[in-house]
């Protein structure tokens, strides 16, 4: 029952401050951005296409790198000139800095909590599953 699912409203008053992070190792001031599902889908499609052509040695690693780089908006107030510059910045980033970015992004919660809980009819153990809501959910006849 979708009406019983919990949701979080994005707090626009504090969003800018949550997206501005000072990295502990480099000292860089990074502005992050929220990434849409469309942007993620486009990255996944591009990486799959390149992998299918045999151009990638490590498609999963490349996918992770591109997704991670995509959340970066500016560093020390400067935009990246190219996607390659952004990817090189991430490649040279320390683990402490990347953990700080991951933590900052994970603290921004909004939307529907997609965790669903079911009790197994056989063993009666409660299970947690993720319920994905695709556009077709709202228009099942299309």
C-alpha cells in the first residue's frame, strides 16, 4: 500500500549548506549537486555501450567513477572544463576525501522510503526488500 510508505521532503532551506563540503585531506571546498535518475540512466547506458564495444577493461569500476564524478559541481569555486578533468580529480582523490563526499550525499534524504517489509508465509521471518516505483506504476495500462 503506497499510502503507508514513509517519505522525506527535501529541505530546500538547508540544501545548499549540505551540498558544500570541505574535504579533510586536500582542504578543497567542493560543491556537490543532486543527480537525477535520468542522468544516472544516461551514464549507465553510455558505459554499457562502451563495454559492449570492448573499449573498457573494467566497466563496473568505470561506471562507479563516472557516477561519483557526476555529483561534483565545483571545486574551490571553479567549474570543471571537461568531464575528463572531473574524472581525473576523482581518480587522484584520497579515500578520506571520497568518504566525506559519500557521507555528505548519504545525509541528503528525500523521496519515498522504498524499503518494504514482508513476513515469509513459510518460516514467518520478516524480510526487507526494495520496492522500486517506476513511471509505469502510475500508468499500468500504457
